[in-house]
C-alpha cells in the first residue's frame, strides 16, 4: 500500500496539471477556479467537487468536472495498477479536500 501511494504521489503533480488542462473550460459559463474562489464549490476528500450553493449552473459544473475527473482517475489507476479508491484518496489530499 505504501508503494502504491508513493507511485501515485510522484505522478500527482503532472496528472493534476493534465487534468486541469483536459477539462474544456470554454464549455463552462462558470469556471472551477471562479466557483471555488466565490465559495460555490469545494473539493471533497475523494478528489471531487461538491456544491456549496446548488444552482443549475453550479450543478452542471460539478457534474461535468467530476465525470472528467473520474475518467482520469480510472485511467491513472489502470496505468499504475492500483484501485480507483487509492487514486481518489490521494487526489483528495492533493486538492485539499476536507
């Protein structure tokens, strides 16, 4: 388990950047960064967004972002031969989830 966490940590920085760049920000009226700065969303301990203020725009942003993140997390887990749970927990820590 320790070895798995170490592997995930090593690629986390690169993957976080890749993840951020892979999200089609143009498709959103509201960006993740803007939503976080204004307190509309927050990161949870599994590496996903959660709405703090539920509106249709925020809910769409959360759904799209989380779907993209989950797909990326699955890809990383497969590449590293670890469970999705390991990747989610590691990204939850990296992204500052509560």
